[in-house]
């Protein structure tokens, strides 16, 4: 490190900052094109939001691990109650509601629940005596911690977020050492449960989305239209893309949601396979960084939380990209740093901030030698 | 839950954590690899396919209907051409609110209530992309007013194009046919997207239908870039259409129109043939529909009026109207007699009829002794009764057929009913009965089983006049017709008889008002209500029971140039109704101005020209029909 750089600046996690700036910066460029070559309405706000949330992440980074641990359960409780309130408000008004209006911001409790479930379960396993790590008492409390927000989000109904909440929580359980056969058993049970869930828990529009995912051409002008047009945008881009600001699918409105859920298709049409691989590689670097952070973390809480948060970020990326390429049904999950939208960027940045904090803790504590560079 | 014998330590949990983290990391890497591979597959392997889909999204190809080939007369004058036109169609599949859209269109285009009703009815039966015509011939102001409102009117397709125009309207209806929008079956058959292009029409009847391949032309195309909502972003290029080839006919446009107009308020048909080539100069069946209204999509009310008219404007009487030819066959019968050795100077006494067994066959008068020429001139039945009785009709029938009677001509797809020239073999086949002398007597004066269409009568007189086996045709050709196997002096006797018909005989009032040009002809009167006295079909009975008037003729007598047949339905008699019409159009051929002057005077008495009369008839029909629902027209309008 250069000597004249002040220590607090030099100690900033430049690697991950560079990665997120690169992806989000690319996002700004893509959104500029999605608006037909205009900073408004999306690109400018996207850049501004990223700066604000990056600053927020750098602040979260400074939280001590003890502070995070101390705050985990109260925060979990508060947001569980808020989730319930949202649910009740929706029931009173009729129709579904996902947020609470705070005047200056729409607070979406389910977004906060994604990192909070991870933190709460990590905290739980940290508190659990080591000897009980493979016992019943290591299993049912996390299931409750996952189940309550999962159920509340599921009934909103918000299929994507509820699965994200569950995935983060279950990942922490897995990393905490819960016996493998339980996951295999649960996986089999889940497979058996899918038909039941499909017919009795999903709303009709969700059922349609799944059906159309299985056969997109069956409904080329309805829900399948999204997937078809997305594939056309990606496929027509070829290797080098049609050129910046030259994407006909997005500019002529054939691609729906080209600035939010299907932003990857907007990008791929103009930047081609090269742009796509760039995005995939940058996300891989991001996940590699966060995986290394969790492996190097000295504390059990840090390890488990790091692993869970990594999975939350991965979940966004993977489901969104599988969806736009026609490998997963259309569930409203945005692509981190590229999709226009505040709440998902906030959630991802909270996760990144917490991971930065874990890394900082590792560096300061100098705890047990670093596993990987 | 606890597995016995397995000690859990912080270290063992850390090892599990590391192992499982690597497992998850590996799984994530695998997903990443799948995504990269999938993307490479879509964008590289399937690139061509998706590029095409993307282009077909972006680029909208609109066909430009080709301009239809003109139909021109022998002098190059257009009988059917195209006029620049602003038009509007509805594309049923794209219309969201049918009633609302029609209401708006009615307001913007100021449509009359019966047009709006027609449009509603048409939209009820319409499906898919088949365009339904709303209006054609719009003013630029209406067109612009509509174009401005297009974003709120999905499915409305205004267009600048060309539409078919028949300058002489009803005068060419049965000759040319008309054009119309391709129907669903026609589209299903060929799947040609041109057929459902708004503004495109195909020939539906007559020559327009028969010569469709030649007249159609090749469509142009307009490429535009459109958004998902159908908004046009920019034009990418235009390929001009290739107009159809012109079709030249043997028709004389001026004569064609004159004949149609001269028919006046009568119902009938007239065919004029060029005696040198057999080319048809005029081909008229009146009254007739206006092919311009058919081509614009005829209204229900107008169609109801045409189909309820007792003068059957939808029937082409020139080829599909069958009439007993009456005495018009006598010159032909005379040639047959001469052919079989009858001496033209032989006289037969006419006491006012002919006795066959215990029946007395009436003649029109008491002519005394007549030879052949005089028998033709006076149209003496007795003379021909006697000859037919002596020769038998079979011999006359052979000549009749040689003259084109009973023949189905190959005439550009024109649908014909070719009637009957009977003989003994025919009667046996048809009725299982032997031919009788009585049959011969009836047949020789063009009654009984004999029945012909006006085209055949025109061909007969053209062959008689020229002595050659002319074939009627509409498309010019240079073939020379073979000579008929009759001695010129035999034909000359028939010519002389016919000349005397006009100069001093039954059609003496129809001499051409021209210096040095004389017409030869033969009148005929055909009973509508059985055989018998003229009074049964005379002026005192309702129109539809009156006798038909027929006239065949050629001119000039010495050097025949033009031959013609005229049939006036229920016209009471050939000399009274048909011969004057022939006189006027023959006059037109030699002195058009003189003929036009006398026509103008007549039309003033009839209440205007064809178009004016049709308009006033329609107005009164509409007034009568007010409040009553007219029957919907079938898809194919004319027979």
C-alpha cells in the first residue's frame, strides 16, 4: 500500500468496492440506453441510489460484531411485527400490500427480512452450545425463525421473496452442521409438496407463470411473452451485441420490464455475449469475495452470517438470470446493481455492508490465519 | 438426533462449515457456468433464429396493392381504369370496441344510416385479418381528420391507393364484370397475404375474373419500423408496385355505351359483331348493375333493389337469356332450302295460313303468291311452313347449327346458356317421341322447341352476312374465318330478302337515315305465353306476358361491316321495339353525331341517362324501403 494514503482509506475493502462500482456503473450505462438514451428517468437515480447505498454499506461496515449480534433479535422481532402489520393492512384494504408508507420512503419489511433471517439464525447457532449442534434443539428454533417470515411473505403473496428468505435461512442451517440427511429428506419431502403447493398455495397468476415457464410458446402474447421477448433480445444480440443504443427489442418496447427484471436482456441485446460474460464474471468475483470473507471469519457468527448473506446475494443473481434466459419461471426478482429499483439495491447493499463488517472484523481481530488470499 | 460416538467440537464444526461452504461455492460456480453456457447457446448457436424474430418484431412489411391493368377498347379508350383514392378499412381482429369504433367512424366520415347498418352487418360476419371496407373515395379533409384520430381507433386502416373505375358504369357491367374484396374461401385457398391487404381487390365476374392473372400485377411493399404498440417509428424503404398489364378488347367503347343508353328503359340485350373478323363490337344486356357500386362493396339496399327488379339487372341476357327466335331464323331457313334444291322463284300461295291435316297454322297476313325473297320481306309463315313440311326440319337444323345456333362459344369465360336447335334425333332422345310435321312447322318460324340466346343470333346474322364461319371473340385475333359451304348466290337471296325487310317490308320504319348506306334485317316476335294469336301477348296484357321483340340485321347491305342482334323483352314485336334500336346504333357506326343527337332527345323523354335514372330509381326504392329490413346480399352477387 502506498505510504501517503491514510490508513482508514487504505483499509477500505477496495476490491469489493471496485466490483460493485463496476457492475452498478455498467447498470447506469444500460439504464441510460433503456430510457432511449436519456439520464432520466432511470440512469441518474440509479447512480445516485448506488452512491447513497454504498455509503450506507460503508457505515454498516463500521458496526462492531457485538453490536450486530446485539441488534439481531430485536431487529428481527420488529420487522416480523411490521410484516404482520403489512399483512393486516392488506387484509383490511383488500388486495395485497407489501410496504408501509413512511412518507419519504416506502418501507418493505420483507426486504429487510432476507438478511435478518440469516443473522438471526447465525446468532442462534452461535449461542447454541456446541454439543447440541446436531440435536433437535438445533433444528426447530431456526425452522420457526424461517417459517414465520416465510409464511407472512408467502401470503402477501410474494413468491420470490419468500423463497429468498427461506433459502438464506436454510443455507445457514446447512453451514451450521445440521445433518445432511435431514436436507436430503426435506428435499424429497419438498419435491412431494410441490404439487400441493402448486394447486393450493399459489394464486392463479403464479400458477400460470409456472405453467408458461414450462411451455412459453403456449402463450406468446400473454405471460409467455416476457420470456419469449427476453430470449429474442439476448439471442439477437449475438457475440458482440447490436451496439450501444441500438437495441430494437428494448427501444421499441417489445421487451417488457426492460429496465427492471429484464435489464439483463436489455444489456445483452446491445452488448452481446461479451457483455453477458462480463456481468457473470463480475458477479462471480463478488461471490468469491464474500465466500472468502465468510471462510476467513474468525467467529462462528461471522462465518455463518457470511455464508448466508452470500447465498442471499447469489439467489438474486441466479434466479433473475435463469429467468431472463428462460430457465426459471417469471418471478419478480431483480438483478443486483443492474435492475432499476431501490429496495432490492438496499437489501444487497445491507448484505455487502455486513460482509464488509465481517471482513473488517477479521482483519482487526487478526483471528485464525486467512484461508485464502 | 445425536449420532452416538461422534464427538462434536468447535473444530469439527469449522471443518464441516468449510467443507459445506466449498460445496455451496461449487454449486454456485456450476450455476454460473450453466448461465454462461446457456447465454452462449442462445446468442451464438441460435443467434440467426432470434435475429430473425427480432427483425420480424421490428420491421412491419405492408403490401401496397398493385394497380390493376386497364381494360381498353379497340381504339385504346379505357373501359376500366383506376382512380386515385383515399379509403378506409376495418381489420376485424384488431378492433377492440366494434360499436364504439363504428360510431366514431360514422361521425368522422358523416356516413348515412344505411351505410352504417351495412358496416355493422359486415363486421358481424367478419373474422381475422380480412379487411372490411368502410368507405372509399374520401375527401382529403375526411381522410386527414381520420388519420389524426388513429391512435384511439385500433383496427382502422386508412389508405391512399387506387380503386377500380368504370367510366361508363352500367354500360359495361355484364361485359367486364366487377372487382371485389377476396372472400374467406379465396384466401384460404391461396393463403396469399395480398388477398387480405386492405384496398386490394380481385376480379369477381366477367372479364375481370377471367383475366385476373394478367390484370392483377405485382404488389409493392412498404417497410416500416414499428414499436410493440404498432406506432410507426420510421420508414425503412418502399418498393413500388408493378401494375397489371392492360387488356385490349375488340369492343368499340363508344358503340358499347351508345347501345346501352339506346336500350333506354327497356329490358333486353344487343350484340354487335364485326363482319370481317367476328370480333364483338358491343355486348350489352340492360338494365345492368353499375360495376362501380359492386366494386366498392354494394350496399344491401342497392342490392335488394337490383334483385327485386322484374327486369333482372343481375342476369346477363346476351348470353344467359334464352328466347324463341321467332321469324329472325327465316333468312337462315331460306339458305337451307336453297341448299336443298328449292327454286327461289317458286311461288307458294298464302291464304293466311297453312293447313296441316286438320289443323290450320296461322300466318301473320294473307300474302297471296310469294317467292322466297318476298316471303322473307313479308315474313310469310305459310311459305316457310310449306318448305319445312316438304324438306323436314332436320335439314334446316343442320344449317342452323352451322350458323352458330345452339353453340356454346369459347368466349373469355362468359357463362352461356346455349339453348336448343331441335331435330328428330334430339326429340327422340329427350322425349322418346317421333318428330312430327307439326314440329317442323313450329321450328321453322323459330317457335316450339327452338330457343337461342342473343349472342347466337348475332353470330348467325354475321355468318349469313359475311358467308364465313366467324367466331365471336372479345380479344383481338388475326385468324381468318373459313368460308361457309353455301353458294354466294344462295346467300345473296337471303341478303336480298333481308334488305327488302328494311327497305319495304316489316321493318320499313327503321331505314337508316343515311345517304347511300342501307341496312338489311329481319324482325321476329316471340310469344311469351304459348302459341296462338298475337292478341294474347299484345299491348293489352301485363308487361311480363307481352311478346318479345327481336331483330337481326347487318349493314351496309352490299358490303356488310357490322352484324347485330337485338332482343327487347316484352317489347311487343320486332319491328316495333327491336328494329328502331338497331337502326340507331347502326347509324352511330356511320354517323355518330347524328345518332347522339337523336339519343339525347330520347333520353330527355326517359328521365335522364342511365346513371341519372338509376339514381332516381334508387332514391324512390330507398323511400319505399324505409323502416323495412332489406334482405342481405349473398356473397357472390351476380350470377
